[in-house]
C-alpha cells in the first residue's frame, strides 16, 4: 500500500507509516496515475505550511478534496468533521 504526502517544499514524498488501525474504502477511480499527479499539483498551493489551519484546512480537508476529485464522493462525515 502506498501513501502520498505533500511535503512543505511541495515535493511529493512516498511514506510508509506501518499498519493502519482501520482501512476505509472510498470507492474506485478510473483516473490514471499521470492525471492524478496533475490533480495533486493543481491543488498543492492550498495545502502548505502557510495555509494550514487545524480546523479548516488540514489533512482531512486535503483527503476529502482528493476523494471528491477522483471518486466523486467525499470522505465519510465521521472523518471529515475531525480536525
């Protein structure tokens, strides 16, 4: 399993953080990887150290936006409402 994270300098970095406590399926996508990478690049300015806000612009906000872009659906409310 791969996880992606935008680092402060906006370099896309692959991280491995061990076994997840829970896996939540967000659906499937037909978006090719090259298009996905372009989508991430397009929204990268929204998710920087400068724009971070603990309640309004955080990792859950990012995950929700990416999920909407690639599946048409956001993340479950139980996660989108958690900072």
